């Protein structure tokens, strides 16, 4: 694994390596000297992904390098490529990028001498979100084989849906979608079910945020969305006892999910955020080792 861009590039063995490494790192309490630099290039807003990368880097003993697009030389017209190469030239050992383009990485892959992690690419992929989602499911069920996972919501504009659909399929889960009219994605070949059926059948209900910022021609009536397509109290009652609820967050409360269910017994939404730190630590550790960064502490943490 040279970069971390798409879950389509991950074998089942490499996904399990990330999940098991994350579990080990969660139990580790060693402290490390700051020797390696991670450039966190976020061109889109983020709370969870950016902050959990910063915590992950600090826990691994790395020094995070911050970046604000509006106060950087990108405001003078500098390209993503020149920005990335600049961070590399001044000593970054790792590039972590979130960008509104679906394929921002095309202008960087093969042109840097340091690993690149996709922290969210437009409507493309969000592979580290997928790893923390998988870790949460793994902790719950211990296996993915034949698990019924329904991904529900704005499939068409969701990088989370794409990354999870690919990775869950690789791991042997059965993936279904449910979506409001216009939110389906023809480029993804998975069966659709109605929300009522989804709630009754699933082991995992993965809700998605309505991605208003990516809607070009379409608007969404959020007033009626919960009743028609979201997780209401009545639908939650139809779920089997062991079924869990995931949502990548931020949550549109009372739109995708009744606000009373956000922290209900079967919700793992805040657990997902906690797992984000360890999943991202695992991805960073595995990539740095792959690139020959053999800092003894980083290496020890990944044993
Ligand atoms: N889930 C997720 O990517 O959240 P942020 O946009 O806050 O990083």
C-alpha cells in the first residue's frame, strides 16, 4: 500500500491489517518524540476527519503541519500540485488531503516521494471514513461475511457510500442501498430496498448525510425527508435486536434520523468518531512502514 486513496485498491488482507493494527494502537500508551511531519491539507470544511488525523498524528509522535487555504498562497493562484510539493520540500513526510474534486489525487500520485492519504475527495471516496466504519462493525460482529448492511440516504453525492460499498463487498458483506428518488447512483451496482424493508432486514443501518453542498440541479425537501426516507422512531422499532445504526456525521438531526435516536442504545455514531483516531493511526503507521520510515517507535507501535 503506497498511498491510501480508494477502498477499491484494498484486499481483504490489507483491510484486516488496518483493523487489527487500529485495535492494537488503541491499547498502546507509549509516548514518542516528534520527528516526522504530517501535512494536513484540508480544502473543504471538516471537524471529525481533520481533528482525528491531528490526534492520530500526535499519538504517533508526529508533528502536524496545519494549512488554511484562504491564508495560503493558493489565494494567489498556487496549484494543489505546487502546494503539495512545497510541503514535501520543507520536510513533510506525509500528505493528507481533503478536496472538493472527485479525483484531486490524479495530479499528485507518482509525483511525490512521500505517501498520500485521501481524507475525502468530492463525491468520489472517503477511504479512512470507511476504515473507521469497518472497525466499528468489526468490534460489534467480529466478522463481515454475509452481514446485511444497508447504506441509506444521499447515495448519489456520497463518498462514504462508495468507499464502504467497495470495502464491505471485498470483506464478504451483503450491501444494499436505500435512497429517495433522485439520490440513487447508477454507477454503483447494488440492489435498492425500501427504507421499511431496510430497517427490518439489516444488521447494520448506515445512514448518510444529505450533501446539500454537492447538489447542483436538485434540492431536497428536508421537512418531509424524515417521514418519507429517514430513520423515524417507528422504523427503529422494526430493527432486529442486534442491529446497529451508523452515520458518518455531521448529522442533520430530524432529517436523516430522529434526534432522539442519535444516541440511542443501538447507535454507534460517537463510537465511530472515537474509532476514527485509531483507524487513522493504523493507516498512517502502515503507510510509513511501507515507505521505509523505520522510526523505532512508529515501528514498535505497529508490531
Ligand atoms: N465524517 C466526516 O468526514 O466528518 P467531517 O466532515 O467533520 O470530517
